[in-house]
C-alpha cells in the first residue's frame, strides 16, 4: 500500500465525547402514574371466585406509565420490529468485517496522523455492519425520481437535518435507509446513504463521500445563498448569420458622419460605462465583505458526507457533487468542500491518496489508479492501472489467475430492507407536510399537496433586509385548483398582484394583474388571454378608470388593436355595482392589419369614432411607392341617435384626401352607403365595449367566488380524498354492518359455536356440560385479556407518537415559527388527553373483567341445557 500523508490531523481538536448511539441504554425504573380521576367503585356485596381472582391477578400485571411532557430522551429502537439481518451477521458479513478490520489496522499503522475511516458503524440494533452493505439500491415507482435532481430534491425535502455531535468526529451509528425514511430525520451520512441508494438504482455511477466541508454546508445554513427560485435561467442567444453581399447588389449610400466625432463619443461612453462598472464592483466587494461569514475555529475539521456522481452512465458528460441537505449540485472545483478521506458504494471502498491542500479542486477520480485511490476489495468494476514492465517479466499461468480471482472476497449483499414509500408518504414530501428554508433575504415555505385548503404548495417571500423584516415580494405556487391558478405574485411595495392561470378556465384568462388596494371593476388592471381559445382572438386587455385597450390576433377582419377613451361614471340612483349608469364613451380607435386582397387606398388602416365630437375619421394603408396615406372624414348627421330616423347626408358632411390625384373619386351613393355602414359599425363597436366591461365584471365576480370556495381538483382514482367514492364505500360498509348485526340478532345463542364443535348433540352428557362450560369461560377470559392488551397497545402507540413529536420539537425549536409552536402545544394537549383516557379505560377494564367473568358463570349455570349438571 503506497499511501501519502493527509493534510488534516485528528489531534487538532479535542472535545468530551458523549454516549454513543450504539451503546445499550440505561434501564430506568418505571413508576406507575397516579390517576387523578377515580373510576366507579365495584360492587362490594359479591365475592370473586378463584378463577376470577386469577384473571384479575393476570390483568394486574399490565401497567402503563404516561410520558412526561417536559422530558426528552434519545430515540430507542425495539429490536423485535427488525428482521434477523438487522440483529445478526451472516458468515460472509463476519468475514468482510474481519477483512475491514485488517484494512483499518494497516491504515492506522501507516498513517497515524490521519483521521480514522468510517468502515463498520453500528446500526439501529447496535450491531456492527460494513458501511458498503448499508446502501440499499431501490427503484421507486415515481416518475419524478427518475432523474438525479428529482431524487436530490425529494431527499432534501423529506428528511429533517440532524447535525453531527461532535462536528469533527465520524458518527458511530449509521441506520438503514428505510429506518431513516420512517423517522424522517438523519445526519449527513444517513442523508447521503438514502440519496446514493436511489441514484444507484436509477443507473447513476454514484458514491458516498466522507470528507470535510464548510460550516455553512455542515449546518445547512443557506442564509448567504440565493434562493434557487430567484435564479433566472440564462437563455442561449442564437447568433444571426450575416447576409452575404452579392457581387451585383446595390451598394449602400456613403456614411457622411464624422468618424472622429463617433470615435470620441464612443470613447466617452466607454469611460462612463467603465466608471459605472468600477463603482458597481466596489459596491459588490463591500457587500461581499459585509456578507462574509464569521471566522470558524473548526475550519477544515468539520466532518461531512455528500454524494459524488461520476460521468459515463446515464449520459452524464461531467462529474459533479450533490449536497444531500439541499439537493444542490456543485462542480468538482467548488470551494465548499475542503477535503476527502474516502468514498464508497455498494461494491467497494476507496481511500483517497491525494493531497487536499487546495481542497477538492485538484482531486482526480480515476478509481482504478492505485496511486490515487487505494481500494479495499479486489473485485472492482473500475479498470486497474497496468504496469507494462511487470506484466512482461512475470509469467503467470492462466489457471492460477482464475483460481486467485475465485478466492477474492467481494462485498456481501445489503442487510437493509428495500426502500418502500407509499404514495401518500411520497406526496407529503416534507415532515408533517410542511418545511421552511431560509436563504439570502428570502424565505421558502413548502407544503404537501392538499394540505392547504387553497392548494398552496410553496410560498417564497423576498425581503429587502437580511433580518427578514422588510418584505418586498411574495410568490405563491398552487396545484390542483379548479380555477387553474398556479402562481400568484404580490409586490408589497407597488401593491400590484399578478395571477397566472393554466389553460382551460372560463374566458380563457392567462394572466391577471391588478392593484391589491382596488381589486374591483373599472380600475387599473391588465389581463392576458389564450387567444387561440377565444372566438374574438383577444390576447390582451388593459384597463384604467378612463381608458380601455384591447389587442387581438388572427382575426378574419384583420383587427388587431382597439382603444376606447371613457369618461367618469355619472352619479345616478340605482343599486351599487349595476351597469345602469355606464361610463360614457368619448372616443374609439380601431387599427387593422394589411389585407393584400384589397387596394391600399381601399384597405382601412385606422378607424376613429369621435363620439363626443360626432365625427368619424378613416385612414387607409400606404401603397408601396407612396409615403403618405389617403384619409376620409365624416360628420355625423343630426338626430342619428334616434331610432328609425332617416340618415340625411349633405356635401359639407364629408371631406377626403386622395394620395393619387388621378384616381377617380367615389360617387355620392357610395359615400352615403359607406356612412350608413360606419354608423352601424360604430353601434356595434359601442356594444362590444359594453360587452367587454360586462366580461370584466363577470371575471372578477368568478374570481371572488373561487377564492372564497377554494375548490381543489381530486382524481377519481384518489379514493381517500374523493368524497363521492368515499360516500359510496361508506354506504357499502353500512349495509354490510347492518347485515352482520341482523345475523347476530338471529344468532344470540352464545353456546352455539361451542356446540357446533361438539357436533350439536341433542342431549349433553355431564362431561360434555363441564367441558362446554370450561371452554366458554376460557374463551371469555382470553377475550378480556386480548382487550386489555389492545388498550395497552394503543396507549403505547400514542406515547411513542408523542415522544417522536417531542424530539422533533427539540430539534427545530430554534427556527420554529409561532404558529408551529402553537400547533405543537395543541397536539401535546390532545395527545395527553388521549393517553389519560386510555389509562382510565384500562383501569376500568381490569376492575370490571372479573365481574363479567362471574356473570357469564351464572348464565351458564342457569342455562336449561347445563343446569341439571352444574347445579347438582
């Protein structure tokens, strides 16, 4: 073994060691808790029979102790719930442990100044296991876990962080991935173990890395990092190809501008930009100095574990690290990790032989090179470094090689149970369904689907200060909403709220931006629509108290723009919010795209209805050789607003401008018909404006009802949340229960089952009568004992859940919000109430069981089939 000295020494930091997780817990005497509420005293006049006394004595052996709410203990494991592989080592595992111990002794003998290796930590049952066998590659049936980023995000969200204690020592305990997922908490090595198991099962070349990292990484402190949701993805710009200038193309006109002036202007602009850039860099440096973390006395000594993914498999073109606490990927040249001691997977164990003076920047991951990585087990899928001189000189027989290969020891199979996560657990994603993470001037809250009534799954709050007091922006992400809302952004400074909708909702609304202070109609707002789903092709509507602008796409009449100037709403009597007194229309502008089927002088470009001035202006499109457009203007005839009144046109009511003086003008009949058509179009445009106003009021009314109800979409296959399916299932269960009760009423004979075992004899003998009595009493006694055990099991379950909740509170009480603390207090109160009730039930059952036993004995003696033998 050619090993080199490592830069970090184990004797640079000393700390008092606490009790290891693998040690046997100290036995504590349990005291029976006094019950404050005394049950009803049993009747005194009856004396218990010997059998009843024996039953009472057996039930008295069962006692429970209510947990103390203030005390907290480390979680212990009952070895009964684990399979034999957790409690015993197979012969191959014992051999592998011996092999690892020999490897460790050589390593310690050669390199006394290096830290010890994590080779055989104890598991949940206190049994030493080889660290490679703790990995359990398991593929889960969820699409989001197919890629590495989905696996990393799931592990980071599903588990709770638990720091190493002390932070400079390797953990003595490494639990199986399934146990970690059940408890939903673990330290960095257990995080990495779960993540690496998922990645290997998905086909990645993944390894667990044991090394050293920064304080922020080890303590999962992301307050100096930018939230991933705030990082904008850079779009790749496609460079436009320059058009090749042909030989016979017309040359552009000469540029008569002064080159000297352009050069001096560019120099001045460059100097100004350089000064601005210099000031920005200075400000960024000052800000970086202020944000720089405080000096860490344990810098370079904090033990940490993360995951390495090598290139090659799953089309990974470049190797990278994954931080399991956050699920974030880092390059191999990152400065967040200070060094590596060893790496391993489910097939082998490698020790780093390279210096880490510059952290992990200069490390090479050629695992087949023994000068860089020393592996434990000879059986490795990595190519070994070949030495040509040795291979030529040595003459080794092929048969001897095969025999040597067969004698090599490989890694035993994993002793852990396969990872199993139900869909409900996978859907929760976070412990108790919610999790909060803090970033640089931001706070991210995640919620499980259907946990919040409004479908909220994430909330990102952006602040202006580092103390998270001056809030600037709030982003809310939604799922499974019937109104198709998936994102809401609230700018706290400007007061603007923007809502984003998926396709499929009424009126095809895509985005809705409005002021939070005035969400009602006839106020400032911007609406975007899915124009493909609308008949009118509306894509955007902008509205203010006195204006409305609409944009259209792909219309048959080539209309693409419409602007309306409105007046203030008149004050008239009527119900509030009614459209009996709409805003008056002063002006309407319509713009049309070019219709190549018409002549430019006949194709309308812009149409302006001056309602207040009672005139109509028409501007036509510009022809190819022309630079100005033809125009036409009509004055509206008097009394045209009255229905049924004739349209009278005079010569002074029309004026026109023709670009081409040689073109023939229109006849008076054509001008009159055009005026009549324009008047109809004006009425239609006014009606369209009123319809737009009514549509805005309808959309706002629907949004108010949707926010009030907050209905969520539930799949027909989701039987837990689908009320119709649940109601149908409950109805079937009720019918089955009624049928069962009906049959029980018909069969009230409690001796029938025991008589059936005897063959239903017509007349019982004395021996059969006594046998029947003993069997019946024994059955009752067993049922009474089973009921007592059931109450005790429920008591222990409630106690375990309360203890688990207390441990969660102890771990998260520093960063816990006020609402979470209130939820914790209410949960503890309810849990203690349940525990107290179960304790009372068990006590009462113990006192009543002997009398129930005696009552059955009396019934048996009084039964007509047994009385002649039992009373004699």
